[in-house]
C-alpha cells in the first residue's frame, strides 16, 4: 500500500471527500469544496486492495501559517495497520520541501486515536479552536524539533 501521489481525478477526489467527511463529520465538504482544495493543497488517497482506506492533505504555508500542514486520516476499520504512517510519512516528505518554518497538523478533538497518533510522532498541542456553528474543537499541533529541515 502506498498513497496515490495524485491530486486530481474525479474518482480520487470523491474517495478523498468520503473519507474526510467520515473522519470529520462536523465539517463535511462538498465535491466543489474538494476541487477547490485540490487546486491549492496536495490531496492523496491510500488504497489497500482497491479499497480507499485513508486520505491526506498537505497544505503549503500561507500568510496565517508559515509552517506546512500535514493531515493524515484513516478509516476506523483500517487503523493500526500502517496506513496512517504511510500517509503521514509521504505527506511529511512533501511538506518539508514547502517550508523551513516547521510542520503542523490539525485533528478533530473527538478523534482520540488521531491525537494519540500525532503525539506519538512528536507533535505538541499549540491551539484549540471551534469553527462557527460547531461544538467540537479542532486541535492544532506542531512537530517539535523537526529533525530534518527542508532542502
């Protein structure tokens, strides 16, 4: 299993959207939302035996966040099998080419497995915020002492 490495294609984007919306039900995205994100972010999908099992987002730095952002999501039934690690490492390698200001991730606070995954990889919590109309916060975490600077 390896992430697709692609960021376009209707099937890939729909697989990405379905996984995103299942993992983050408080902030569902439409197909149009995903197409817009694919234009500015790297979106990948991990497949196992032809089944979409996870997805990732790599956001480049912007005016608000000088760090690159890597988010890996794996469907509950496929966690603990290395898919999240593969998505994360694939995204991290790309993120390191985008910024020398570090790497961040964002996890829905109710996703305790996702928070454990990030903390186990050296991320530390920096912020919690609630989107308008939501009740469950998102947690921003920053990779502490990133050992491999961008080239």
